C-alpha cells in the first residue's frame, strides 16, 4: 500500500499464531470466509510514517505452514 507522499505501509507481528474460535465472520489471509470454526489468529501492527493501527490476521493451518 502506498500513500501519495511515497511512504510504504509496513506491518509488525505482535503475537504468534494461536487458536481462536471465530464467533463472528472473519476473512483469512487467503480470502476465505470463516464463521463458527476454530482457526488461527495473530495480532499485527501496521504503520505508515507516524500513523499506526492494530488489527488481526486469521488463517488456517496451511497458512501458518506456508509462512
């Protein structure tokens, strides 16, 4: 992701993957919609220049192995 000034968005992993029950619909890093299943989740901090925000990434076991 780029902003008009040319800064590049970066992300930093805060937590490693852990099992989480998807009690609400979420989208995995491969674009799969998951709901009411056990999946893996990790917390990520994304930032551009001085602006940062936290969010989660979701995946299945194959996403974790691939990374």
